[in-house]
């Protein structure tokens, strides 16, 4: 078990500051290990306080003067409380601001239902000029931090509250913005497109299915916008059965993005695993995943369900 993606990202960003020039704007939250950034670089860190709208406005102001800016706070606040500011001041003028949203999805059950960001991808996907990335473990989070420093334009990075399973090999992992990664390739019975913290559950589901003689591909979609349409279409053609897995509302998130591609390019039986258009609730994350039908057995069942639809066509 590795550390949370938010901590991995923040630590990597702090290390990169020794050789890269950027500004950090924080809210008054312990979001992603950037709280000590100002002690190391006092002229490059600005704490705006619990005022997320001002946070985004300040970040936009720095960016308009030619700075690369990282603005960090809980995702529920970046996407909703500061929605207008991100749209009007960052996306519309296409400024060089990376919005870092932490504590996403049902992972935040321990902090209370009101803090669970399950709509953030849907909101930011609808904003022109916005790119959306979600790492799945410590290794990929550090790689995303490196890529973000050199990225130009509005970028939203979605990070998790709790420790994540180790998935990627630090010696060989290479992050390519906009390109999906095949994580498991056990056959062509179905494909599971997964993003973020639930990628490890998709991998475990593929393992259990293989034991039953069912061969499944698991493809990581770390870049939710722009989507790797070529990889999605190719996998759909090869398998004829698609499941998406995400810690987000099924409306407007990864599932919706994949469905949009399939419906226009290659209609395919599909099942979306995620929050089923309801609010989150307080509690242990694993218990919430089971309650919302987002556990490993639920992914296994979904794969079998779409396979039966494929075979009945």
C-alpha cells in the first residue's frame, strides 16, 4: 500500500520547485502536502484562507502576469464554490493555472458526505479549454506532477484522500497525457475502463474473472479530457463489451465520456460502475463502495452482464 495520491503529488511538486519556477496558492486546508511549501519558498506560496473563489481569482491574476500557478484545495470547493471563477477567469482566457482538487469521491466518507466531490469531473468536463487528469497511485501521481509543471493552460488534477494500492513500477512507468494505458490484458471477452483509486479494484475483478475462464482487458484512463478515443474504439471493437469504473457520479464522468464516444463511433453493450446518481454519505470508504455497488464483486457482475448482452445480440 502506497501513500495517498494527494501526498505523492504535493511532495513531488515541492521537490520540483528546486529547479522549476511556479507559484502555489493554497486555501486554509491540509489538502496535498503543500502546506509547508511556503517555508521553503516564502516568496512563491500564498495562503488565501477559506475563500476558494478568491483563491481562483488570485491564481488567475498571477497567471495573467506570466506565472505558472498551482491552486490547491478540496475538489468539492474547487468545482462548485469556485465554479464561476474557474470558468470565467481561468478557462475562458486559457490561463496557465493547474487546479488541484483533493478528497474526491466516496473516499471522503470519513470527512462527511458534504465534502465528497462526486460531480467535479462532470462540471470541469463541460468547460472548454480544461484538461482533466486523475492518477491512480503514488507513482503515477508523481509523474503527473512532473507533467503538470510543464503543461500550458487550464488543467484539473483529481487526487484522493486515502492511501492507494501500488500499481505502477517506478522504474518503468511513463505518463503520457491523453494516452490510455493497458494494465491487464487477459483476453477479449470484455474491457474495463477504469480511472483513479478504483483501478486496483478493476484489476482484482479481472483476476477473479480469469479464474473463471473469462479474459478481460483493464485499461487505465488517467486523462479523462481529452479522452483517448482511439484506444476506446479499438478495445470496444476487440471485445464487444464495455464496463467503466470510477469514484464519481456515473452522470457526466468517465462513464458518460466513454458512452459518448461509443454511441457515435461504435455502439457497444456497456455498464457504468460509479455513484448511481445519488448523494454520498458518511462512513468507511470500503463500506460505501459496497453500498453503491462499486466493489470488486460488483465489477465482476457488471462484466458478466455486458457479456450476456453481447452474446444475445
